[in-house]
C-alpha cells in the first residue's frame, strides 16, 4: 500500500510508482495531510465527492483546504483555501470544472477548479448544511440542513424553492432520484414523500414499515435506475423499497455484530443497466460490508476495527471507492481488486429461486440473512408459505458440456434457448450476458500497459479522417485503436479497423477495458483468416460467403455476376462495418445477441442471409452505384427475419461448404496477459511498415524542406515588407525635411527682423547703462572718500587706546615688581628674625638662672622703648604714605611720579636686629616672647597698615578713572 503525504505542497503526484492494490484490502493509495510546522499535526479530511466521469474526486479538510485528485492523470492540486471547515461537497455540476462546498458558517459557495476563483456565494440556511444533491442535468441543486431544504437554480445561483416543515419534524435527507425529475424527501418520523421537481407536486408517499421491523431511518441509498430505495438506521435491518410499486419488498438482516448503519451506497456496474445489485453498508464498527441484495451474499468488506471508516463515496462507474478513515486520512480502493476473487466462476451450488407472491408479504416473509459464501433461504412464516423450487445437481453423471458452462453461473445452451424464444436478451442484463458469453478476463494490468504506451502514431490524426462530434467518443476510439495497434502491429495498418471497432466503442465508451477486450475477442474469433491476404480483403472468407450464396440463391448470385458485382461489394462492406451502417442500434444489438451466442461462422451466414432477404430490391438494381448505396445505407428490412434466415442457413448448408468446418471454435482471451496475434503475412506487414516508415521519413523530410522554404519565403516577404516600409518612411522623411526647411527659412527671416529690433534696443540700453555706470562711479568715489576719512578717525582712536593700554601695562608692571621686591625683603627679614630669636633663646637659656632679675628689669625698659619707637615709626610711616598718595593723585600719568615706597614702609615698619636687641634690653614687656618661640605683632600697627593700603588702592583707582576720562586728558 502506497501512502502520500500532502504536506505543504499545492500540487504533485498522488502515487510515485504504479499502484498494484492487493486483493485482501484493495487499497490503491492512502492520502494523509500533515503540517510541517513547529508542532506538526494531522489535518483531517471531512468530505469527499467524485465528478461525473468518476476519474477525479474532490476532498476538503477541517481547515478549509480543498484538493482535487485526478486518478487518471495521477495528479493532485490545491484549488481553494476557505479558512473554515466544509460540511458537504458536490462535484457533478453542468460545468465540469465547478464544484459546490457547504461551509461551517451555513453558506454555500461555488468555486472553479481551473481558475480557482469564487463563482457564486449562496446564503439562506440557518444551520449547518450536511447534504448537497445535484440534478442529473446539473441545472438544479438541493441543499439540506436539519431544519430546511432549499432548491437552487445553478444557472443563476438563485434560490428557487424552500421546504418549510414543523419544528417537531426534522429532516433526514432530501435528494434527487437518479436520471429522473423526482425529489425524495425523508423525515425523522419515517415519512418519505416523492415530489415533482418542476411543480413540486406530491407524486406519492411510501407507507409506514411493518411494526415488527420498525426502525427510525437515518441513511438512504437509491439504485442508479431510481427503482429501489435502501433505508437503514440504528438496527441491523435494511429495508428495500420498490419505488415503482411504493411498497417494502425485502428486509435484509445484517450480521449480529452490526448494531447501527451509518452509511449506505449502491455499487454501480457497467453491465446492470442501473439496476445495482451490490449495496455497501457502513456500520458502527467502521467496517463497510458489500452485500448482494438479491442473493444476500456478503461479497467483500473494507476497513477494520483498527482502521475504521468514517464515510465513503463510490465513483459513478464503480471503479473506485474513496473512504475517509477515522484517523482523518483518505483511502482510495480499487473495486476491481476487491472483486477479483468474486468474479471467478463459482463451484456448483444449490440455488434457491424465489417467486414473489402477488399478495402483500409480512415482514417475516421478507427477512433474509446475509451470509458469506452461500445463498440464504428466506425465513418461512407460519401464516404463509413461499413456493420454492430447488435445483439439485445430478450426481450420476448427466453433466452439461464444459464449454456451455459460463462464468457467473450462466449456461450457454440455456441462453441460446432463451434467445430463440425471445429473439434478444433483456436490455437490463445484455451487457452482463455478453461479458459472460465472451468470457472476458478483464486484464487490468495488461490493458494499462497498452494504454500507457500512449496514442499510436497511426491514429494521431484520426479526427481528420473520422470527424466525430463527441470529443469523448473520439478520445475513447483513439485509445482503443492505439491499444489494438500496440497489441499487434497489423492493426496499425488495417484501414477498416475504426469502422469495425466504432459500434463497440460507442456502446462501451464508459468502460474502455471491456470495449478493448470485446473488440479483441471479436477479432480473434469472428474475424478468423481475415488478414491472410492483407492488405487485400479476405478472399478466402468472401469465397466461403459466395459458395453459400451460390448454393442457396443461384439467381441472385448470377444477377451479381451479370452486373459485375463481386463479393467485395455485396459482402465485404457488411463485414468490415459489422453491419453498423445498415442497421439501427436496436437491430444491431439484437443481431449481436445472436452472433455472440453462436459459432463464429454465424457472422458469415448473416451476410448471406442479409442478401437473400434483400433479393427483391437487389434484383431490381442494375447500376453498380445502386449496389454500393444499398450496402452502405439502412434498408427497409426486418432483422428478425434475417436472424431466422441465418439459423435456417446454419442448419441446411452442406458441411463441405459450411463455414464452421473451416473456422475454429470460440476461444476466449487468456487471463493475465493477452494472447499473441500473428495471423497475418508478416513479410507483407513488415514491408508495409518499412515502406510506411520510409514514406513517413520522406514526408517528414519534405515537410522540413517545405517548412524551410516557407520560412525563407516568409523571411523574403518580411524583408520586402520591411524594405517597402523603409522606402515609404524615407519618402515621408524627405517630405517632412522639405516642409521643415521651408519653415526654417520663414523662421530665419523672422529671426533677422527680431535681431534688428533687438540691436536697436541694445543700443538704447547701452547708452542708459553708460549713464548709470557714470553715476554709480561718482557715488562710489564719494563713498570711498567717506570710508577713508572714517578709517583715519578709527585709526586715531585706536592709537590713543593703544597708548593708554601701554601706559597702564607699564604702571601695573612696576607695581608688580615693587610687590615682588617687597615680598622678598619681608621673607628675608623674617628669616633673619627667626635666626636671631633662635640665637637669643639659646643665650637666654644659658644665662637664665644667672640673670633672672636683670631680665625682668630689662623687659620693662625694653617694653617702654619699644612702644615709643613703635609710635615714632608709625607716625613717620603714615606721613610718608599720605604725602606719596597725594602726590601720586595729583600726577597720575607722569612716568616719573614718585611711587609708593613700599620697601621703605616695609623696612620702617619692621624692627631691625639692633633695634630688637635694644628693645629686649630696654623694655622686657615687649610682645616678643622668647620662651614661647612666637612673634606677635601689635594689632594696632597691623590695622593701621591695612587702612593705609586701602587708602592707597582708592587713590589709585581714582587716578585711573581720571586718565580714562577725555575731559581730564584735555585739561
């Protein structure tokens, strides 16, 4: 089993190797959708639906991602992101690329799978839509929710009708019956009504089911012919209703392990003409069981307890089953693989044939149990007995011929008896009988390998020779012919093969495998010895027909000879078209019911019988064109008469000229692989193949050369066109140049006049400019003179300011120098003073004991002298300072003015060494304490010095202000 993870891909392949589903499970591929985010999670599929062809399906997950899966082309595509979960899908609209999706917001949207655009948006439901049913024509759709059902016109996407119900009665399902104009509405109270779509007139109502088997219907299914309705619910009973008779005709009891039925769907078959016999039943355990509603056999089942199924959909042609699993993945099953064992010829079994009584049966009479592998007889009621007829096998040895035993339990002899009695097989079972008569192997793998080789080169241009209106029919015909050509090379050169295969292609266009195998079986058996004289018509076969015609109607043959009408005219057109040109569809089907039920010589005898039955009009024909027209067009002839004539000819023709003595008996196609077909002159076919290949190569060379010539011719034509365009352009340019030259001459004349006027204006402007320049020059000279005078005055002021600044700098420099000298002298004297004190202290310490009395006296004297000397010195210092300040104030700008005698003042204020000695000797009470090793100045003298300094500073400031005042300078 292959598994495909969609991931974040928007398109890709569904499977990467050719699927080969096993018989036990039949799974083609398992599709999952995992996200690749940081926290990966599984996106669960919720709904799935097939399109009308059955080869494509659409599926939506719970995040609103909708994918289209093309099972024929092995591709998937993300067609829409709705961003919300879808609750129902429908993909069988009139426009094949459009689909309907019901969303969680109760709306229905229509999208296009090709353009991926929104086509329409329909609103009107007030609860979730769980069902969408589309009319067979694709024009209408019914959407069903729990409270209402609405009918929509898909041409305008407008709501046409709305089904209103009481709140107490809910809706189970409303849907169209297949291939009809009837709407079936099923309600939760088990009432079922049928309505006419156009008028909404109630056609009928189904009666209530019997009380002994009364169940509440939940799920429903209808056969494709719309005749049988299957209903189930929370029970293991299935009710089968006949809608034509509006009555319950059968109750099927499922196995005991089935407690509830979740989904029902019939399995279509190409040969049952819509009267489906197999019903798929999905139960609560997640297993879908397929039972035959006639024999009540359990045919096969899908799903398991570990991998349960949530819902399933079957393709319209019955090839695929798409199931959404309970884990959210999507499984695609092959019905052919699941039914491979079932289609084998069963062993002889005891069969029960039941005659349905005309009177109404009770529910007990209708019950049948589903069994596996054998037929279950109906449970008999005590009240009424069902007449049965048991066919027992004769074990003593009266066996029928083995060749008459067919698959599916049919017998060829009995079919022939039935055919002779009714003239044809029932339309309902014709395809089924044909498949059994021809014993088709249904080799899917072998046929797929032929189809995979593509379209054969011999049929690439088939539509040119056979312009068929239906593109689908043309495509199926092309594929069938290509498969035949790939099977045997002679069919690529057979000119009448499309005529031979076309009626079967038209009949089996929905099942290409059956179509191919029917045509192949026809060629192997009924076209024996046709290719021995290839490429000419089969002369040997035509000779057989002519011999039989000569034996039964010599007059007609002589008439043909007299008018030069050979068997290639009266027999070969009927054979190469297998009578499809001269018979209607119903006549042709009736004829081939007999052809396939008899020996291969029956077809040749039919040609003779057709001519014999048409002898009257043929004898009246005298022109060859009339004969040709007769055998290529339909004629007023009863086919039943022809068939009876064929049986007469088969019985009355002598064995020496009877075709059955020269033709082999019927041989079916082999199982698994198709047989080799080489009944033709190989050298002729090979020669024709080589010649055709040579001709094709020559034709390709010719086409290439012709293409080269055409390309060269196109280039020459293009060059000629370009040259003509260039010449025209040059002519236009020349004309334009002349026009522009004339315009330039006019412009030049205008320009000369304008230049003359401009020169006069320039002269006037020049004179004005000269006058203005002269006036400006005079103003400029005056301005320069004024500026120079102002500059001179500014320079004078600058010189005065610079002299004043220079004088101030000199004064400040002298004052700084005086201050520095004074500071150095004070430091030197203080140093000397400290030394003297230290020396005196030493001497005093030495003589302290001896001169204590003297020191006290000396202290008193020195104190007095020091005070007197100090007073005298201060008075002298003050006089000098006052006089110096006054003198400096009177002459502040004089460089030779006397400066403050800082040095003298400082020196006069400080006592000298001799004076200190005298002071120490004279006045012992002076403020010089030797014992304390400190010197303290008289605070009165210090204050006086500070006052003098302040006075000096004020006087200096006043002098500076005077020097800066212009009035004082002038004074």
